[in-house]
C-alpha cells in the first residue's frame, strides 16, 4: 500500500463524532512506522470531509499483559474519559466498522511542529520554564538531561495519563495544532495493574492544581454506577479495569499530588520518542 498522501482537513462538521461515526471511510495509505495496523483515511458525510486514522482490530498484535479487550476499545475509552474532563486532550475517537472490520477511527491532527515540548540539555538542572525528567544516554560517552516544558496543557495530560494508567506516553504521541495540545496512541491504557510509563514526570510528587482536583472530583461522580461515563466504559473495558480506574481517581484525590515512579518497573517508555 502506498504511503499516505497529505489531504487538507476540509470542512469538518460541527460534530466530528457524528462525522467519524457515520461517514464513509476511504483508505488513502498506511502509516508503516506503527507496530500495529494504522491506516490514514478520509471520512465523508453529508458534504463534510476530514482526514482521520483508522486502526482495525484485525491489525492488532496481541499483548500478554493486556489479554482482555482490544487496543481500539481502549483508545475510545481514553477519549471518553478525556471528553468528560472537559480538557479534550484526545482527538475525537469512535468505535466503528470499516473496510477491514471493527476498529477505532480518530480525527487526524496535523502537528504544527512549532512548539518545543521536549528537549535534551547539558547540565544538571533545567532552565526556567522546563521540568526535569532524568538523565538520558546520548551516545557512549555522553548523557544529557531530558526535560519537558512546564506547560499547563502538558500538566493536564500528565493527570489524564495517571487516571487512565497510560503505559506508553512517548514524545511522538504529543501533537500541537492551533495552540492546542493533543495526546494520541492510547491502546495500552486502563490496565488494572499499575503500568504508568511516561515522559511527563516533571511534576512527580508536586501538589495537584486546584483545576485538576476539581476535574478529578467530577470524574469521580461520572464514574459512579449508572452514570453516563460508567455506562459507556462498560462497553469498552472490563469491570475490573473500571474499578481500578475509580480507585486511581480516588487515590489521586486523597494524595492531592501527582504520582511518582514506583521503582518497580521502568518509568519511561522505550523508545522514548
């Protein structure tokens, strides 16, 4: 299959979820760098058209530590939680049938590439406006300090990742467009066991912002039995995973702080980008 051609966003409907759900999917190419099948598509409905990503379940590789459900459903679950926070850090994402069967379909975000969110710097302390993650091996004889921007949008994403138990927050999963930040690739989330691996450790141990605490209280209510979010998640992840999600939200509220690495497993995903 040829590499994907670049297609302008087009006239996106005011309801991108409806467009993704009901639109006709046309495959334009394959993103070959991905470990699972990722197809670049356009979706068209009632005169509106937009680029999107379609990840069919049939193209997923099994993971021993995620034996239940599918990566596609976890991606949709991550969007549902993000949407409930009001931060909208995950692009609109739906579960639907497509040319290769059931899969997730997500609005394509073209990264502007004009915002520096991660960097490798010399020295032992970050400059103002940056948070330290840790030392990184640059080559055989040199290490550098890995830092990320001290950015309110990233801080919100760090909270979201802690909530959904993201096991793979890499630098390449951060996109910016029109001044907004988006996180993508949420297939390895919601495990009932602690799997948090991220490059966004700069706030580890620091108090949560008042905004984050308010959002978490809202999530706690939204996850109660019978609540709308809980009902939507029941079709996407297991009951045990939903219960673990509730427990993580409660633990964050109780501690009032960003989580810290446990030291029991690698805290940073590999490769980090």
